[in-house]
């Protein structure tokens, strides 16, 4: 398949591959061990999948804000997003 018309780069393809793998892993994990809703720091009861979605959405906003506010390397935003995802998964 020719994806040249989409201007795919290695980082872009890696990003979407990681998202697809996360969704596949969470799907299998959810079928093997269903998640029970729990109340954490978020103002709502959430399951593992809910926290994954909130973490991904928050990470997208972190990256957009980083690109809009600073000219520093985007890898700092990646690190901040990973910390955010771990925080939401554990205590969210």
C-alpha cells in the first residue's frame, strides 16, 4: 500500500501503531479479566478502559499545548504524557 499521499513519517506511524496495540492489549485484558468500576481521583467512577481513554485524551492536549506554547523538543511532551498516563491509570 502506498501511504505517501498521507505524508506518513516514522514517528506518526509509530504513534498510531502504539495506540492500536494499546487498544488490542486492553481488549484482551478486559476479556480475560473484566474491570470493576472504581472511584479514584477523577470525579467519576471509571474502569480501566475509561482511564485509558482519559489518559490518551489528556496526552493529546498536553502535546497540543506543548507545541503551541514552546519551541522545545516534543520529547519532553512525550515524557510528560507518559507520566500523566501512569498517574491516571494508577490513581485516576
